[in-house]
């Protein structure tokens, strides 16, 4: 049975009545101001309570991200055992190809022919006696000294003094010391210097003293070591039988080693 026209009209009027008209006013539930302010206060309270925690978590997250993305632990080089064992040499050689040669302290007994405050006074006496005894002029303790021999101990120095003693030239023995020092050299020159000092020391005691040929095979690169090279060569070429000349050659080697700190400062 088909619906009648009157039924259609009732349905249409019913649906139209249920829809608000264009000019209709819609009323929302009334919200009291007190409830809004109370909600805002609660929100501010919880934000204040949780703000430090949230901030700390944020900072931790940022730093953790940087640490694991920017810094690679496997890329950080660790110092080798060689670097730890010899840091001073590694520090210099890394930049300039040079090393610091540690020259040991030097102690010996010298035969002294005078000590002077003025260089001119020392040079005047030196000129008078250099043709008679082996003598060199050097500086020690801020004074100018004339040395006529060098030995490892007091008896050895006294024996040299007795050989050259005369009424015209009073001699006496004295123990002198120089502290250890460092000098910056190439690796080859550093090895040469330490070997040369080791070869020169036995000449102070006159026991099995010899200058190895390899020390004189080639001059060191540093010009500051050339005087020591020349004095070692002169000592090697001087016969032991020529007592005065040999004593002077030994003395010149010791003088050159003694003055290394001053001439390389």
C-alpha cells in the first residue's frame, strides 16, 4: 500500500521542524567564571610541579643525542706506550724533527793556574804561560779561570800539577761540577753528542781511553757541536807520549763539553 500525499506532507513538515532555521539562536550550557579560574590554577600548579623534571629530561636527551651522534669513541686516539715512556722527546720531535738530548752532570778535578774577576787579567796571564804548560781559559762561578789540567779524581789532578809545577807558575787542584742540562738537536746529533761524552770521560782517568773512528767519520749537523768534533779529532791524533800536548788535548775536550750549556743557551 503506497503512502498517501497527506503522509508525505506530514513527514516533510516534521523534518523541517527538527532543523534550526537560519536565524535561530543556539544556546550553550553556561560555564561559571569560578570554574574556569579554578581549572587554570590547577593547570599552573601541575606545570610548576613538573617543569624542573621536564627541563632536566629535555637537557639529558639533547646531550645524549650529541654524545652518541657527534663524538665517536672509536675515533679518539689513545697515547702509545712509546709516547707515555718518553713524552718530552715525543713532544719536540712531533713538531720539528728534533729531540732534547739530556746531557748528564759533569764533575772533575782541575789543575787551576788562577782565577780572575776580569777577562783581561786572565788573558794576560794566559798569554805568559801558554807556551810553558797546557792551559785553557774558561768561566766558572761567574769568574774567569785558567785550567792547566783535568782528571777524574784528586790524585790524578795532583799528578798533573806536579808535572807542570814551577816557581813561576803556582798551581793548585780544585773539584768543579756542572749540573745536567738539555740541548735541542737532531736525533743523529743527539746520539753523536752522548757517544762523544761517553768516549771522552775515560781520558780523565787515563784508563783504556780511545776515540772511536765512527765518531770522527762525519761532522755533526749542528755547528754548535763542531768545536767538540775538532777537539776530539785533535785528541785522537795526539800521541800519548807527547805528555804536554796530550794533556792539553784532553783539557780542550773537557773545556768544550763544559761550555756546551753556556754556548747553547
